[in-house]
C-alpha cells in the first residue's frame, strides 16, 4: 500500500520563478490498484512520480510504502521496491551494454563479484521470449541496437524482474509509434496482471485512461482534483471526463496532445 | 635509419609504451567506462612514484609496489569522495587534488623534489641479477612491464564482467538506470576511481624504479599522454568486447611511444612530447565533432556560393 499524506513541493522557492508543483497532496493506493492519471501540462503528474520515486525530497508531508516511511529515503534505495518507466525509451537502459548485461543489473542477484551464469541466462531467455520480439536470440547485442519499442519492452521487464511493490509508468508509450505503443501496452497489461502489481500510469490518452485499470485520477495545479473508480468510472465517457474537469477546475483542459487525441477519436466515431 | 637501429628503438618504445599503458588502462576504466575525466592522474602518478621510491629506498622492493598501489587507491578515494559526496565538480576535484598532491609528494620525498635510486634494490635490479648472463639479460624492464600490464588487462577483463563491473560500466552509460537498479552511482564511482588510480600509481612506481630516479615532474602531462594513447587505441579497436578494447588501450600506448621514438630519431626535440600528445587528443576528440557538423558546414558554404548569406544557418 502506498500512502501520501499532505505532500508539498515548491521549486525555486523565494524567487520569481517559484512554482508550487505539489500542493498538500494526499493519496492512498491500495494493493493491486491499477490507477491511471491524467491532467493538463504542468499539472504535477510527473512531479508526483518524482516525489514517490525519490528524484527529489519533498518539502513537507509523508510518504509511506508498505508500512515503511520512505519520505527521506534516497532514490536508489526506493528503487528496490519501486519500478519506473519514463516516456523516453533511452532512459531506462544502458545503450552501450548488452541486453543480458542490462538484465543482470536489474535482477541484482548474486554477489558483487559474480559473473552471469548459465542458469541466469536461461532465466533471461525465458522472460525475453515472453515479449515475442525475438530478443531472446539477441541477448549479447548492445541495447543501443534495439528500436524504441523494444527498448521500452526490455525496460518494462527490468523494472518488474523483481516484482516491485509499486510500478510507476510515466507516459511510457507516448514516444513510440502506434504499433509499438499498442504492443508495449499489451505487455504492460500482461505483466501487471500476472504479478498482480500495484501500478500508477500517467497517460495522455483518455481512452486508455478509462479502459485500463480500476481507478482514474485527474490532476491540476499540483493536486488531485478528481478521483473516480467503480461504477462511477465504468459509466464514464471521455466527454464526461472533459466536462468534469471543466466544472471542477473552472477551465478547459489544455493538454494539446490529449485534446488532439480526443478529436481524433471523436472523428472516428 | 637502418634495420639494426630498429631493434633497440622498438624495445625502447615497447618498454615506455608498456609503462604508460598502466596509466592508459587506468583511464580506460575511469574515462571510457565510468565516463569521468580524472585529472588527478598526474598527481597520483607522481605520488605512486614517490611512495614507491621511498619504500624501496628503505629496503622493501616488493612492498614498495603494494604501497604505491595502496596510495593510489587512497588518492582515487579522495577524488571520488570530493565529486560524489562533497559537491565538487568532477574536473575541479581532479585539479584540486593534483595541486595538493604536489606539496604532499615533496613531503613524501623528505623535502626534496628529486630522489635517486642508483643503489636501491628494486624488482628491476632483482630480475636483472637473475637474468644476468642469459641472452635476455637486457629485457628485464620489458619483462616486468609486460607482467604488470598483462595482469592488469586480465584483471580488468574479468572484473568488468562481474556485477560490480557491470554497474561501473552502466554508471558511465546511464546513471539513471543504475539508480533504478537499486545501486548507488556514488558507490560505483568511488570503487571505479579507487581501482583506476591504483593502476596509475603502479605505473608511476614502476617507471620511476626502472629509470632509477624520481622527480616531482615525473607525472606532469601524464593524463594527456595517456588520453592520447587511449584514443589512438580506441581508433584501432573501436569495435570489440571489453578485453579487446583493453588490449587496444595497450596497443595505443605502444603506437604513441613508437611514433614519438621515431620522431625523436628524426631530430624532433624531446620537449615536444607534450605538445604532440595535446594535438593528438584535440584531433581525436574534435575530429568526430567536426565530422558531425560537416553537412551543415557544406550547406552553408553552398549557400554562400549562391550569394545568399549562410551565416545564420551555420550557427543554428
């Protein structure tokens, strides 16, 4: 279970550029929740992830993950329990190292001076074959030779190779071409279901925001302004979502990509 | 130059190349793997030479090598702590340590800037005694340098495949990914710099003992010379595994010394060594940069030819 209570963060405090990116935000995520998060540009979605993952230490408030207070824990220690994917597929892997070397580091098994052994290689082969991308036969190739979609898929494997308490997906399919994005999303679904992972996913695609998972959050001005789940969410359409946003925040949703997506999907119907 | 001259010439280049190869391998670890430009190399090299000399003079030829490497580890540790835990910029950390070590090195040599080891027993004199009278009696320096370099190459090719070695390589490649693998990049940087500087100090120690003297300037410019050798080596063996690239670094060191030794034969003054190494580093680093910009430069020249001012587009 993840519990954020009254978390705040201001960037550049005391200057003209001061920006309160998180405003007294509280959130409780139950085990097994798959939550999708939407919001305008600059609403604080990624900042929320940065706060949870420990990219910065929050100014105030408390973050608890599975009964451990991680508020002040450094990023690399939190990474033991938190897996994370970014929009940029290059960010999650070391391009100059081979696929199996990347996986070895993510698996983190064995002593510091241990080499990759046959058993481990077999294990990697097995999980890579699940991607259905033929990567199990390319384990000795450098990561840099893979396409964005392939790299993101491997990153997903790396983040979940030791099932984390929490998986953070920050628009992890946004930089991929549509086919690759679908594929990665499908793999994401499978992995999350298989390991019954607790997962937060930022998306600009309102369709998948409502389709995927069991709960949807909408953020604005560094706080959560809408939190729907259950029947309420099942009955919701994209237009409902837009209207609700307008009603609560008093302005139209100004995420360009999100609106484009909406118009495109709307045109199709 | 006739063929009879070539033998000793090659041997000198090989010896000097192998001694500097230790520092080149140190940079292979810190510069190529960890992506840290460790400017403390000069000071660390000299410190290895000084400590090695002082311990050898006090009558411990084998201990002198271990002591030199230990002091290298310490030097690397301090540089690494400065840049990972104390907020000092990586390049600045190296420069600061370098400056500080200058005073320390003179102190280590007992308020002297020069130490003589003419009558000192070292691993070199020991091996020379053993080989005396055999047909390879001249090769004692070469043999010791070769052993040291081989051991370091073997160590690196094994170590860089361990989980710790992988973590060090990943730190230079993508520190974010290291963090998300629950490894602290500060830790891998510290370990990497400790190891690399132990090789640098070993290089200093062996060079000083082989030429039977150490002076305070023995390491000056070492980082540029080693970097030049490393970049030559990478040009020779750009594609290849960890081991092959380490061997490439050694080959680079040899090529650098060979070219230099031949240039000396053609009456290039000895003091040009450092200028040559600087130019090699500049060419090796700027070359790829300009190659990348070449299409842009061509386009802007074409525009100029057509009488349109291409200045703006070249800067964009």
